[in-house]
């Protein structure tokens, strides 16, 4: 089971506006998310961040820290396509598509 805990932590970063090409300041949300391997039950908290701007096509998602036993299988700028691998060999997305749809309420 995957769960998440959001931390009210924001920082400002310089980002390039994709529509104008100009450099602007953007708010970067940082949060913790509990990861649990559906195969072996290994769990822990990951630290991640992304730019908080719904107009951007690229949220610049990054995993800053993974818990012991989890590794990056394939990085991506979107949570749904950022793939993790547990030490048992199971691969899964950082954020499942079902979880993403539920979070849009």
C-alpha cells in the first residue's frame, strides 16, 4: 500500500518559462512520501520535490532521498513515470496512476 505525507515546505528556484523562454522564479514544493514494496513489504520515507505551477508541462519532479533498499530504476520529471526498484527486484512507479487520480479531488 502506498501512502503519502506532505510537508508544508516550499523554496523558490529559478526556472525557465516554457511559453516565453524567460527566466522566472518558481515555488518548489518539497514533501515526504511513504513507500512500501507490494512484494516484500520493505518500507520507508522518500523525500521529493517538484515545481508548484499547474501551467507548466514539466513539473521538474526530483527524488532527493530514498529509504534503504529502494533505488531509482528510471528517472523522469513526472511522478507517475519515475520508476523505483526495491532490493527484492520489484519495480513500481513513485506515484501510481490510480493514486494520481485520487489525489485530484
